[in-house]
C-alpha cells in the first residue's frame, strides 16, 4: 500500500499517523507538503490532525482551500481512499468531501481523554476488521469536534449506513450521557457516498503501539492495509 | 471601497459561546437577556470601484471561504 500523509503548517499528528500506517502495512507513507499540487500513484491519502493555519477563520477553512486539497479531491474522485482524522475531518468537511461541519464542543472545553466508540459501518476499506457494535477505546483531543448536520442529512447518513463510529460508554450505550462533545446523534465518524472517504474526530493512530498503552486503533489500519494491497 | 461581512450561525445551530456570554451577562445582573448569539465581522478594503461589482466579488468570497454555509449565514455591507 502506497500512502501519503498531508502536512500543513500547524499539522502536528503526521508522525504518529505515519507510524501507525507503517506498523499495519510495512511501508512508510510519504509526507507531502501542502504546497504540492499533485498526488499520483497513492492508494491512501491521509489528512492528519493538528491545527492547520492556526485554526484561523474556522478550523480547516484555510487548509480546505489550499492547492493540495484540490489534488486530494481529484484523487478521491478517482476512487483513492482518503482518511481525515480530527483536524483532517474538519478539513474534509470544509472541502465538501464529507457533509456537515464540526462546531465548538458543547461544553466549551478542549477535550483530551480516552473515549469509547461504537463501530457501526464495518466495511472495506477502513473498518472490515471491526464487527458492528464492537466497542473500542481511543483518545480524542479537540476543541471543535461537535458534529453538526441538518436532520435531512443525518437521516440520509443513517439510511445509507454511512455512520462509522458513535460516542458511547464501555457497555456500548449511545445516548446524551455518553455524548462527550455535543455531536448530533453522537456521531464521531462518517464516510462519503462511496465509502472511500472517512472522517473521524478520535485518533485511532494514538492507539496502535502497545508500548504506549493501547492498540485498539490497529484494526482500522489493518483494514486499510488489507483492503488496499497495491500492485 | 470598503465592505463588511457579518457571519452568524444559522438559527438552530448550537452556539455554546453565545450561551456562555448569556450566562455571564445574567451573572452580572443583566436580567433582560433572552438569548445571545455570537458571530464575527470581517472588514475588507477592495480595489473595486463599482459597488455592484464589489458586492458580487464579496458574495463569491463568502461562498468560497468567509462563511461555511452549512452552519453560517452571511450579510454584506458595502460602504461606498
């Protein structure tokens, strides 16, 4: 699997992301600077977390309009798998690759903690190694992770099986008490209509190294490595 | 020519910052505040000399970058 991790000024999670991908696929991703305009020959493109452009104007707004994102959009339209985590999810919504937007957390606090996620959509290329209903515990670290979309969009996402993760507790309960940031319908991650563009606020890459405590993010990367075995 | 863009959250979109301001005002004894919604003002100094052209340019800027129309409304004021 040949992969690229996009780097904007202010991105800070590219190394953990690259480590996680390498752990699962055996191949180190290319780190691609935001001024590049072409992304050819990749099976997977990742927009990692951080604070691109200092979160100026809106989180992800500047990055979403940068030249490299036009190349990411083109690649997505060709069927290349695209993963956006945290700020990367915000950027994918700003580019229009994913519906909705990420608002300020309902509690007005930056949330940096472990949280439980319930897997819903378990399909290639991102989540076929998970089983529907499976609960994993991974970290979140965000100030604007409060997913918003209008009711019609939410109904469509649910109807089309495009909700990948919801916030829950250890028992898998999804309700207002397990919704850590105010996201509508507890949504933590969604895919586009093709299923090949995934955006999520939690950080699976932070849970891929036993030495750091958790490996529950590994199935996502193993799924990708399995699904995107390149020629 | 100068322009001002007022970006506000759409009705129905949760505004936790507005809520916090509302509570703070209540704490200061301002009892008559029913609701607070926070937005932002963006001031532009434009080369355009024609008012209609300036407005259509700013309109395009709002749609492309200045506002996220999924969650925000915008209003443009041109100052001739």
